[in-house]
C-alpha cells in the first residue's frame, strides 16, 4: 500500500462509525483529543480516518507535524483525487487534512454541503471509524459537520467559560438536531471524579431546559476525563502524539480509557 492510499474496504459494521468531536469554544484540546483518540483506536486494530472538518481554522496538520502537499482544499477544487489526499499519520491512522486556503469554505453553501457529504460517503466503507475534527462553536459549518456523524463527543475543560459554551453547544444539538444522546469528555481534569461531577451538573441544567421543550428525555453521558498532565504540553509543543511519546502518563491512560468506551458502545451497533 502506498503512502497515499487509504486502507482497503472494511466490512465491519457495514462501514465506518462516524464520531464528531466538537467543543463550545476553542482552546480546550479538541484536536489533541481527536488525534490521540484516533491513535488509541488504531492501536486496538481499528482502521481510523480523521477528517479535518475545521475548514476555517484547521490545525490538525500542526498537531501531527505533517506538511501535506495535497489537502481537502485540493479535493474540493479537483486538483487531486480523494485517494491522493488521504495520508498516513503518526499513530497508525489516516488523515484528510483541510490545509490552508479553506477560509472560502468556512461558510456553509450547497456546494460545501454536497462536497462534505460525498467525501464521507466515499470514505465510510473503507474504515472502521471516521472521526470528524470539527471547528468550535455553533456556526453553520460546525453544526452541519456534526449532523453528519452517528455520535457526538463534546470536549470541555473545567473552566467556567468552557462549561458555559459547552452547555450552549449541547443545547443546540439537543433542540435543533434533536439528538437525545451526547457524550462528554472533560479535558484537563484537576482531580479524579471531576468529570463525573461536571457531567452531572450539566445534565441537571439540560434536563431542566431541554427536556420540557422537546417532550423527550435527553442524556449527557460522560465518556471519560483526561487528567491535567504536564506531559500534554510537552507533546503539543513538540508536535507529537501523547500516546506515542509519553504512553505511560496519566493523560495517555485517560485517552486509552476513552477509546475503550468508544469500542464498547460501538459494539452495541454491530
């Protein structure tokens, strides 16, 4: 297999399980979680593609220290094929990077919508998981990217501004997209059990304001927490995957826990 060729078609679960990783605000470690979760799933034998759906402010290439010649921009403008733009990444998974020049696609137009749908349709049979690394917030492009996924994972930190924005994002997903289940990752947790406490607080508020208006129950499920770990900063500064370079640290163990939970709930859809 050449270094620009995607894995052969996989029949697992009839095509990839798609997971949108999003956040209410930037700077909470969303792309860090996405990349390392992909590596953790790949280490478990899964065929994983990370699609950089942050068309306006893409930084997955920076996190992975990749310098691609071909990106999603080239696919959109028909300068290359989709196959050529799918690249191997450190950690044993594949990526489809947005690259530079995507600002023109940061507004949801019928053309952008159709291109994203087509790409996802083409890649799904070839992988076990497709992770959509979306932008932050509730712009049209972000919400559409999330709408394409089977499952949604919201990344938040214990900071009040992050939790406020996470609540706003989850509320939109529950009301506008009528999602009854959203999963939460608390990144940079300061103490064990903080994720459970935060999830419970958010769930309580959401049930009060989302449930009565929709007439249906809504569940916010804690997928896990990633400890506030100095090794994360070291990995980010070095543009390295935490799981590859600091596999024994607390945060890496948290990421592997997330992967186990993803595999566990996905098994129910088989």
